């Protein structure tokens, strides 16, 4: 079930966020640093900025999506984050979440959107491409969760 996110979802959202990073990036980031990521430290951030939608299964949050006005100059909307707990990869939850996020962007008046994805994240990149997103040529280096990583920007006409 997809529903609007709320501040009280912060612990479940933080758990999905951290455990997804730990499962998705051991090939790209140091294992000891991934295992040291803290759900507790992520809770307050997700309480202050709850995602637009969460996915629930059996009363437990298993995914989330966050969207809004783009932070990049010259672009319209942005899909800030989409995460599905590894136990629910391949179940259709991600597809439901991205569709909900895209619909919310349209509802907010956005005609085009961008998203950023780790360059070394082939699974996510395939997911975005199957959903109609394409790399637009922009790249950047960011610092997140204590890591410096390269990202590639994708775009889609909504």
C-alpha cells in the first residue's frame, strides 16, 4: 500500500534508507563504513523532512519516495530519493513508488523532472531507464553518509 508519508514514519523510513545503502553498495563503498551507518542518526532527518509517500507491507514501511521543486538551476521538478528495502526488491513496490512520485510532481505543476543516481549503481540505473528516465549528461561529486561519490543525472518529461 502506498500512502502519504508523515513525521511519525521517520524510524521506518530511516531503517529502509540505511539498510538499502548497506545492501546496495558493498561493491562501491567500504564495508566497515556501510555497516557503521546509524538508523538512529537518520531518524531526526526523516522526521523533519518526511517523504511524500511511503510503501507499507504488513504494517511495516518497506519503501519511500521524496519529490519536489528541483534544486538544480534551469530544471523543473526533482525526484530526490526513492528507496525500497532489499527484502522487497523485484516485487513492484519501486514501480508503484516511482509512479506515485511522478504523479505528485505532475500535480505540483512540473512538466519535467531530474534525479541523481550513483554512477556505480547499475541496478538503480536499469530501474530508472525501464521507468522512462535517461541520463542527460550532467555529473557531480557529492559527500553523503560520510562518503564521496560520483553521481549521474537522469531526466524525464512527465
